[in-house]
C-alpha cells in the first residue's frame, strides 16, 4: 500500500477527511485543529503521528512507506 491507495481506502470507508492528513495526497485546508498524520522524513523514513494543539507528536517511525501506510490505516 502507498499513500495514494491509503487515501482512496479511507475515502471509500467513509472516514471524514478532516480526521487525517497524508503528505502530498490528502492535506485538508483549512488545517483541522487535530488529526492523524503520515509524512516522510528527510532521511527517507516515514512518520505516523498525531497533530494536536499546534504540535506534531510522532507515534512511530517506519522504514518504508508501505509499513507506515499499514500502521496508519490501523489507527484510523
């Protein structure tokens, strides 16, 4: 699974778009006050976390996009 297929699966499952943010694929505007996020890191790893009160709080870091997408999907 990659970010595009993850976003499609979440849409198809009826997950409200303001509950998650996926870098480069689903970035709601205006930015919701809190949401789950998936983003790439400069070293090539992928971070899954929660954005709350104006701060990104990492939950975990994964070596691959596929691993991060699979984990993200279980959280949503």
